C-alpha cells in the first residue's frame, strides 16, 4: 500500500511500462529504407529514449533539415498505426499499475514519446483510467524543451510536491531529468538503460514489476 507521504509516482513509458522497441525499430528501418538511406548506427534498442528527431538524425547521418522533417513525418505515419499495434506491456506491468491505482497512489506519466501514440497505447492496454495526468514532449505548443522541464511543469500543475514524488524510468536521461527537477528516482532493470544510457550505480533498481508495489 502507498505511504501517503510519497504517494505520487510518475512513470516513464518506453522501456518502463511498454516494450516499444520492436515497433519503433521496425518503423525506423522502413523509413530509412523508403528514402534509400543506410542506418549510420545499428538499429538496436539502445537508441530508444531520446526525442524522435534526435534519434533520426543519428540514424540518417548528414541529411538536410528538410529531409529530416520528412523522415520524422514518415515515421509518425507508420508508427502510429503499425508500431502501436505490435507494442506490448512488460509482463506484470498492467496488473502492477492497476494495484497501485487501487491502493490510492497518484499515478502520472511523463514521456519523451509523442502524445498521439502514447494515448493510443494507454487506451489499447486499458491503462488510461489509472493515470491522473499524462505529459508528453509535444503536449504543449511549442513543446517542452526536455524531460526535466516537463517534470517541473507537471509537478507544479498537478499540485504535487517534488520531494514527495518518485520518477520511475529506465535510462540515465530519466535519472538526470528527475535529479534536475528535484524528484527522487527509481530505475527498472528491464528497459533500455544499457551502454551510454545506463543509470548510475547509486540508483535504486527494481528487478521485477511486482517490486513497484513495495515502493
């Protein structure tokens, strides 16, 4: 059950709640192939996490801003249909989220993922009713500068106290954003936190979704 002093849990999405890797990598590969481009870095799950244009620029190499915009648009068209359809939650996640919500925790989502596929997936997985707020990089226009700014705005707008929140994510980017926003961080071991994206050794690590219930 939730200790009411830390009853607000803010979740990352990709690599934390859902294994979006296969859908994202499939769509990225199709987009490059359609434009006759070779991936400049391997299409593996350790490229998932940063905002879409950043990832596509790394993959496409030295392309014009116009072509990059085209690649981003191509990706959205494919991913928001095909990619969403093949995305699975990590085993045990849906039950854990439902149990946390039932125990009275305030659950929130803060993700670099775009809003459209995020909301589609939450609906698809039956998770929408459990989250009090969902913040994505493009939830605002212009978009949030980064995840740290997004977390700060979310905490303020939702009437939360930063020191009483936990951010649960899988990468060093999540860890750094939480620290900058004054929110405590817990890492999950099942996501994309590998290589350069690995969390620090001091981060508390959850090995299984059932451990979410003991936070």
